[in-house]
C-alpha cells in the first residue's frame, strides 16, 4: 500500500487569467499608490531582470541570453573549470543580451559567469554551466518534452518544475511544443512572468528549444487592423515571416538557428548524437517538410523527431483536434505537439510506424470537450483501436531516453509517478514498439484536471484503483505495480518569481519636445507590458507612477506633449495608452489633466474612450463616467452598420476588446467573483449593460479598492 499526499495547494503564485493591454489602465488603478522617485536606482549596481538561459546549442557552440535593468554592455567569461579564463563580449549598450560562444569541443562541460563592467551578475556557482551537444552517435542522452506550460500554477507547473530538477539522468535539453505563454505574449517580459521565473534554475544549465504557439503570436493591438496580421489564427496559415514583420516578442526572447532555405526563424533543426530534431516553429502546415526530408536523411541519424504546436500525424487521439500531415512526415519516429491541453499517445501510424504524442502539460480545463464524443462508461478513456492507445487529462512532462537503437519514454505526474510509457527498439533492423498496456495506467485521481462530469465519475469517483482517505489523500488499491521516479523530489518552500525592476535612465531630464517624450513613453511601455490586476503587487504598480513622475514630472509642463502622444494614431496602441495613463497620474494634482481625461472619454477610439472613462470612474470615483461608458456601449451595440471595434455578440478572443470587457473588466470592476470557465460561456456585453442598468443605484464606490460594490 502507498499513500499519496497530493495537497500541493499553496497560495496561488499568479491568477490564471490576464486582462491584456486594453486593461493596462484599469489594472494599474486597482491598487494605485505613489512612492516618489528615489535616487538610489541611479547608483545601485546593475541587476539581472532575466537570469541566463541557453539557446542554439550545437556540438561546437552554445548561446546564452539574459536581460539586465539598464542599457549597458556585458560580457561572458567561460572555461573548462570554474577559473574560467576566456571572454566573449556583448558590447552593445542594451537590456537584452545574447552571445554565441563558438570554437568549443563537443559533449564538453563549460562553466560561465556574466558581468557588466566591474559588476558580476551571476555568482561563482557550479550550476552556471552548459554542455555542448554530443556528436558521438553512440552516446546515450535524454531530453524532456513540455507543452502549453505558460500558467505557473502551484498545482501544475510549479511541482512539474521541481520534478524536472529531480529527473535522472538529468535531461540534456528541453523541447517545448508551444504556448510558453498561456496568456498572450504582448511583450517579451510576459515570459519572465510565466516561464523564466518558474524554470529559472533549470534553464541556466539546460538548453531550451521551444516552438511558437498561438498564444505566443500576439503583439500590439493595432496590428489587428493590418490585413496581414493573423489576429484570428487559422491553423495552417501561419507564416514565420510575419513574426519578424511585426517584431513578435517570441523571437526576441528565443533564438533560432535559421537553418532553413529562406534563413527565417522557422522551421529549424538541430542534431544531438544519433538523433535529428526538426521544429515547425510556428511557420504553419507543411512548413518543415522539406527541411525534415533533408535533415532526416543525414548520415548517422538513427532517431527522427518532429515537434510543432498544431500539427502531428493524421488521425491521432483527439477527435476535432486532428491537424495532420498528409502524407505523414518521412521516416519520423516520434512527433510531439501541443495546443490541446490533454495527454494523448497514438498507436503506431503510417509506413514508418510513427507515434504521435499530444503534450498539453498544463492540465487546465481547456480541452476536455475533445473527449466528450469518445468517453463512455464502456470506454472510459476514449481509446480508438489502431488510432489511440492512451488519453488522460493531467499535468505532466515526458522524459525520453535514447541509447543507441533503443528508446524509452516515460510520462510523469508532478509527484514522479509514471502514468504512461513507451519503448521502441530498432535493433536487428526491425522496429518493435511496446506501450504501457491500457489496464496498467494508474490514473491517479488527484492529478486529473478540468474533467467533464462523466470523466470525473469514471476517472475519480468510481476509480477502482484508488481509495479516497479525505483531505486530498489517496490510497492505492490496484494490483498492478506502480513505477516511480527513483529519487526524492526536492520541493521549494516558495517558487521563484521574476524580479521586476524598472530600468534606470541616468542623468535624466524631462522631455523637452515631442520626439523625446515619444521615446520616453516607448521605454516606459517596454517595461510595463502588462499591468494585470491579478499579477502585480503594490510595489510593482508603484513603479509605474514613480516612473511617470520621474520621466514627466508632477506638474503640467509635460501635459501638452502627453496629449499629442495620445492623439498620435501612428503610435502603437500600448504607447498611446501609456501616455493616457500618464495623464491620469498628472490628473491627481492637475485640473488641466483632468479636463483632458474628460475629452478622451468622448473619443471615437474604443481603447481611449474606455480607458479614460475607467480612469475617471475608478481613480477618482466619478460614477457618471461609468454611466457615460455604459450608455455609449449601449448605443454602439445597436448601430448599423456595426462598429468594427464593438461586436457585442461575438465570442471573440483575447485580441477582441469586447471579449476582454466581458471576461475580465466587468467582473473585476463590480467586485463580482464570477466563475468563468475557459469554454467561452460568459455574460454578453448586452447582459452586462442590463446588469448595470438594473443595479446602478446599488453600486457604491470604494476608494481603497478603487472599484464598485453592490450594497443593499
């Protein structure tokens, strides 16, 4: 008998939702406070904003990326011992740095440290090291597969990060099937919040090679007006060249070897030992096929892997989620994909007996609908003979070990229990594939996530292998032996969160003209990428007001410049909103700034009107501004032809301002803790308008919370 303590419920590190750039203004307002500018930041040492992580590894080179809190040059010292001895420069004065160290020996460990001037940014610690890729085809190696991980939840990704640190053998690298941001990556700093904080200690010494998911595609709001911008992404129509046209954050954060024929960021490939990996990289259906044909045919390649966000083998496990290659990829052994938040392993498929795996690690509620048509009491896991060998809905990671002509794959729950496995043996010129038998999977009830009522009944309530002891404890009563990670998992008492530090601007002077003011706003909004109400504490929000007062002063001298920036339609929306938020800061002590807010409350631009009204309603308790906003929305909802910014009845998505209003703003604004699932079922704008009109006399402004509450 064994007891499972799966009460990994700690205070949530971060809430599961984000509000998008449209809510930047209302988000800041929810817990606003003033701190005044401190001269300490002018003289304090340079600090890391993003700790180092490894990219673009080969047998003879390795890339290291990091970010600091000031525009300064850096250098990396490295060597075969911790005495180091060699230096490579990142000489530009910038915050984000990347160096590629070349001329290295294959399969060799090198230690490194990063410095800026005389300041060491990393300690003399053996954990700061990297190993170049192995080139010997006989060398055993292992790697981890993650996907859709961009929600640092304490019950999902955080314990998975601990498990990753405890795996044996230590993985040589990590591949990721996309949605590193499970929200919307409107700025590169999104990845600090959702990935680099949780996995920081692993990524400093383990190369990380992700593909781009649909949540990694979004940039600024105004791109939705560009006919080439894929706001509503149709699978198969992505083009990696668009990521560069629109300067998408994903490819500013992560580096590509650009080894395809067009030398674009995707698709790309890399070699490790006797294996070749090809990544679709967000480039779309069919992208990577010619690259795969070329790379898979190279001498000495025994194992061939392909990974992407959407595209796997035709006819895989999840009905409605099949976005297949037709015909299948040439000679491919395993394909990994994400997008749908489930775990699924296909039966061997096609002439090369390839196996397709869905790696939707987060285990959130998204994706349960794909099982509804196949899960029945007679077929609890929706298996399809000859197509699907296992389905589950749980947080997980996959550890793959390759040793010559033999491959073993294990899929883990966060507690180290193996819930699925696969062995492929190519010895003797024949390919033998053996997966875990369908009656041997443990199906631990504590790790099942986002289930339909039937799935919950079959997998949890009536699970014959587990007995509930209450309080999150389960006793295993099955007959099949359980396989576990053979070493303890070190759990952290708290999970590393990114340190959000505002960059310094030395010898600063208040902008003297529009060009200087525009540059200042651009720099400001590069940091304050997403002031989500659930994501930022008081100190971080204080940085915004502190920075505004530092850059533009507390008086009215900069007000004309800020008004011009808000009016400038050629600027990105986030910069215009940043200027509007800065006017809101000045409005605390400036009558002229308050009058400008009233003017923008009547703007024909939805973003400006909404934000100006919310500033007035929440920061200053002007309930009439809230009434003006609701009245305008009511008029626009019936306008013919419809306002293209205001389609009230469409479900929309995170790129749709109305969707953001329905899902996030109104519940927060009215202090309503409404449970809204990820299926898109929520109150329409019309229903919110009706709610306001019915309850407006019961709404009372709460200055301390800067929102409205219902009173009797």
